[in-house]
C-alpha cells in the first residue's frame, strides 16, 4: 500500500480490499420530523396600504375633497391645477393625456379644466398607532 501515490480509498484498490472495507448493507432508517409540525400556516406580517392625495408642491396629505378654489393648507398652492391631475404627463402633447384644444399654462396655477381628476397614489402604511400610555410604550420595548 505504500507504493501508491494517492492514499484515498477507492484509488487502485483491489477487489479484496473493497470487500473488507465495505460495511454490511443496512435498510435505510426512516427519519422522524424534528419538533412539532405547525398547526396552521404562518401568516405573513404584511404592512397595510392606503390611497393618498398629496400636494404636488410640498407633499402634504390632502384629506378634504378638491374643488376649483381649493388650496393646500400648508403651502397655499392651488390644488385644482394640471400638476395635481391624473392626466398630467410631460411627454404628451400639451402635457395632458386628455385631448385638449390649447396648452394650459402655467401647470401649477388654478384652472377650470372639466377633465380634472386628482392624482391618487397607493402608499404603504409605515407608522404604528401611538401607545395609550408611556408605561405601555416602555413595556412594549421588552416584549
């Protein structure tokens, strides 16, 4: 055996050595699952989503209905404007997806367009409700 270059099992072994080294055949054991199986599938912790209308200038969330004279409570920008509309697109003709006769300028000024519809976006709810007391907030840290 010392005349071999490699000493791994199986390399240039003769049949006699293989028989002595091989283990007797045993039936495969059945494995039992570890732990208890779950009673029901796990529910993912998915955040909620909600529809939001935001001011095109400052990003403030608008909760009231938008009329022709409605203004943003934070920055006082006109909300019934092309910049707030769903049809506003800088790449299309007259920067509007709706067929209009003439270009409306400026796009962030109040107008009386009949096809105005506020742009609504779907956003993820990232805030959690405020705790009812300071003690409860402290206890929630160590759960």
